[in-house]
C-alpha cells in the first residue's frame, strides 16, 4: 500500500501562493484551502488566493475538460487558431 505524504508536516501557516499568513476560519480552521491545481501536491493557500486564483483556475480547467469531451477532434478547444505552413 502506498502512504500518501501529508501536506501538514510542511505547513508553516503561510499561503503557498502569496506567502501571506493564513487566517483562522470558521473559528478553528487554520489550514486554509487546498491550493490544487496551482500548487499541486503541497501547500495550502489563503482564502484570498483560493477565491481569486485557485477556484477560477479550477473552473477553467474543468471547463476545458468539458470542451475536450464534447469536441474530441479539437484538442485546442475553442479559439484554437491553426496555421497551415502549406497554406
Ligand atoms: Zn495567498
């Protein structure tokens, strides 16, 4: 079995994105937010970075995945401009 390394042991109470201190939330929660996919596999982020960066990136990648599912022949997704050198 594989034991997943916990991010907790590395956690220094600071946001892995902006390096600012992570505030206590909900009266007791001091581990901030999961920074995936901006910081994959390690680190926690503050609420500002979570709301302003992590969530939009997560939504965008989910959206991109949906595009790829619905238009499998178009790997670049919408707005992909292909230049044809033979053209
Ligand atoms: Zn931050």
